[in-house]
C-alpha cells in the first residue's frame, strides 16, 4: 500500500474503483511525466450521493465534500495508469466545475474541498494551480466535476 493510500486509510477514506467512462474517452492518460484525468464525478459506490445546483438544492458545504470525493476518484484514475500513487511528484492543476445557480459565486470555496484534501495528502507537492468555474449544468445533474493533472516520476 502506498504512503498516500495509508494516509487516506488513517482518515477513514479509500480509493474507489475507477468509474467506467460514459463515452468515448479514457479515465486518465499519461503524457510524458504528467497524467491528466478526464472529468471525475463524485460517484460513491457507483451512484451520485446528490444532484442539483449549488446555491439551490445543494449547499456549499455538501458540494465541498463532494469535491473531495471527486479528488479521490481522480486519484483512483491516476493510480490506474501509474500503479502507485507514491510516484506522484506534484499535483500540477485542479480544474473544478460547479453546477451553480445564477447568483452563486462561491465556486472557489467548493473546489477547496478537493484542493485542501490534496494539500493534506501531498504536503508542499500538493500545492497547485487551479480554476473553479461555475456552470449551468453538469453530466447526470452532479453538483461538482473535477479534472486533475499530476506530475509523476519514472518507477525505480
């Protein structure tokens, strides 16, 4: 078990199975020393725990938690490509999409659910650049979707 997975276990968290693609794409792809993920939804046991817009039927606090779930799903996708999360040298970029009501402007606070978890797990290497974007809707009505780019080292 990797150090990252041990840290997750100490927090009562674990990596989920990688979600099957809902279209013509792969969950993650390695390009040189980086792995990029497709958009990850906050699936828990194959289902979305809640749907709706943040600022409407979904509270910012609920969405914050869901962003953390998206980060776990993204890390699972990364692991499916590299085999060991300890090969991650840096979290490079987080792109968060928040299904928002027109008057909701707290997208950065929602995406902090992912950023803070990644920072706790990876320390200084978890500091990353980020976008937090409000959108009118997301696939399957999910409140949050997340993309992750990480830098990895070669095995050995």
